């Protein structure tokens, strides 16, 4: 709770202090309302004083008007503070997440992370609002009303107040149970969010495989778990009510018996007793809210703990204090004695040695899972090697800033990422200052301009989530256009033409050939037709380089590359035919 206050509440101490001042006004009005019952009963109803009737009526009107205005003002201030806490927490969380490594996102489902932004942070906001309001308005109101009770009858006040500490122990136990149940509920919300995201994005596959019933069953299991946990939380929260109601009933019964006896004996007035009972009844509501306070705080602390668990996660990759800017890049890439694994003992790459001279085209080929894409991921430092070095122009990638490193690298992956934005924005992603002409030129080189201008809104067309409104080939060409627009000295192509038809692939390959002139290019490909003109081809198998050389040299050598080539092509009459 201390960290929550330091991180998100302290910046708004001024607004909170002002809200508390208005809460004090509300509390004073509450106490005055209860106190006014004495003159109403004694002076107006019993003594029949007409002058007092007018004064009391005006006092009641003014009291309630002031109370209404003060209550409105503190409510507005506290809502503003609560919403600011949500905005600040979401901004801080998103900022931190974008600095974390790719490995973190591979290990944490998107739905779980999204639930941090929604369920957890909103729970924190509710807790902060309830806690501050309870500690402000409710506590102050309780103090004011108890003050009236002591003013009217000190003995009766002591008798009434000593009953309520009995509720402390069960309320504390309920709070602990609530925190545990809330934490479990938030975990289930994350799992449900992940399931919804996966099924909605993969609905085409769900329908193609007739898996609607299966997905409904999975959804029902999670929803029922969430229902049970939510209902359990509601039961725990509701258990505070019978405790407070019973104790409140005991207190009021004692007051009626003891106070009524005093009035009958003539040691107290009817107005004092009614004023006391009014204050006691009015004190019941803030007392009940304070009783629920611990339960509400535990709910928020469960969300805060999950939020801070993410914020406390440190990036594995970071810039060294003396990291240099990578400027004037020629494009020499050297990979020396590199071994790498994704957090397990089984290496994905073993003792990789690879040289990519500036301006040359290097291809990586081999079966799926051989480690080709992993090699590409090491160059922009998405991961650090377990052993060995990756250098660009004799600079170890760990010795330069990641921003300057990645500014000099353009990547087109087989995993196409398009944002739910316009075609123009997706192409210009990473080049905010790109002119319209630059965007059009990049689209033309990627064989995308023609299909873009045929769309109803052209470059302003919204592509939908992950480019769902476009075909696979169209999405790939936009990704290529984005890389072309970036115009970096190093180009990484990971199956960049895999989703293109034959004609589009031919057009894009011509454009890529032009783009690669004077640039260092590393190509991962399964279609050997796209790499036959590479300066050097490296054959990767089981995380090791087993062959290297030009296309012609590797064909002459025989071995794995020649066998792979024979599987894909048959040469006849100087034409290449793809075999099924």
C-alpha cells in the first residue's frame, strides 16, 4: 500500500487534500444534522417555540445545502484522482512493457498482460477511491457523529462504542480471504482474455476445423471458474453486513433501553435521546463502510501486487552505460563462434561462424527449425548470444545503443504485423517524417501501389486488425514496402516473398534486387529460386552450418544443398518447374 501511495497517489496530494477539506465539511454537516434533532424535539415539538421553529428550519435548509455542495465537490475531485491513477498506471505499465525483451512476451500470453491494464488497474482505482473516501468523509463523519453522541450523553456513548471493536477480528480474516480470492479471479480473467483473443483472431481456423463446440466448452470452463470465484468474493464481501447489522442492532437496543430509562427517570430529555439515536443511526452507514474498507483494500492490493510484479520485471537486454551510437554503417556483419539457446539446456545454434561483407547478399537455407530465423534475430539484438559475438562494422552489437543499431536494420518477417490503421500509416511505420511521394515510391517498388489505388479509400484504407481486410500477398507487400521506405543499410528478409503469387513475386524480386544493391542483405528462404543469385549461401541444419558457397559451387559439391535443390526443382529445357 505504501508503494502504491508513493507511485500513484503522492502526485495528487493537493487535490486529495482539497477533497478531504470538503469531506470535513460534509462530516460537520452530518453532525449538525444529528444535533439539530434536540432543538426540534425539545424546543419546537415540546416547548412549542415558534421563533425556534423558524431558526431550526433555516438551519436545516442551510446545513443540507452546504452538505450537498461539499459532497458534490469532493466526489468530483476523488473521481478525477481515481481516473488519473488509472491513466498514470496504464501509461507506466505500457511504457515499461515496451522496454522488455521479446522473450518476456513469448512467455506471457497477451490476454494476461491485457488484464493488467483492465481488471487489475481498475481494481486499484476503486480501492484508492474507496479508501480515501472512507478515511476522509466516512471517518470524519463518524468522528463528528460520535462527537454529537458524547455531547448529548457521555455514558450512553461509551456503552454504544465499546460494542463495535468486537467486529475487528472477523473483518480482518474476511479481508485476507478476499485478497486471495481476488488474486485468483484476476488470473482467470487473464486466461479468459487470452482465450477470447486467440479464438477471435483465429476464427477462420476454428470454423474450418469445425471446432466451435470445442471452443465453447473451453470458454464455458473458464467462465464458470470466474463465476465461482466472483460469487465467492461477493459472499465474503456480503458477510461484513450481518456482522455490522447485528452489532448495530445490539447498540441501538442498548441505547433505547438505557436512554429511555434516563428519560423516564427525568435525568435526560427526549430531545437529547432522539438526537443521540439520530447520530447513532447516521453513524451506522460510515461505520459499515469502514468495516468494508479492509475487504476493499485487500482486493486492490491483489491487483497492485500483480501490477508491480510486471513493473519489477527487469529487461534482460539493456544498453551499457558507455554504449556508443552506431553511425555511418557500412554493413559488415560478423558472427563468430555463436552458441545460443532459448533458456533451455538444448542449444538452438552451436558454434556458428558467418561473415557477411558490406553490400553482399547472403542466404540461409535449410529445413524448418534449423535455426535460420534465430540467426536473424541475433543481428538486431532481439536476443543476446550465450557465447560468441555478433558484430557490425567491428562493433559488438552489445556495445552500441539498441536504438541506433535497429535504425540501421530493416526487417521483413514471415510473421507479418500490420496495425489497425491506414495503409499509409502502416507503410510509414518507423518513418514519421516520410513524405507522400516516399510512401508511393516504396509501394510501387513492392508491387503494392496498383492494388492500393484500386481500394475505395486508397492509401487511407483501414487494414483491420493484423491486416485482416487484405489478402496474404497484399499484407506481405505492405511489409516489404515498409522495409523499403526505411532504407536501412542492412536488410533482413525472413521468407519475405513467401505469400506472393508468381507474378507478384517476380515483380517484388526485381524490386528487391534493386533495393539490395549497395546494401548488406541476409535472406532466409525455403524457395531456393529466391537465393540462387546470392553471393554466399549457408546451409543450416540442427543449429550448425554444414555447407557454404555460391549456388553453382554447392550444386557441384553435391550434399545437402544439392539434394534440397533437387527436391524443389527439375531442370528441363532451361526452365524451372516447381514440383508438387
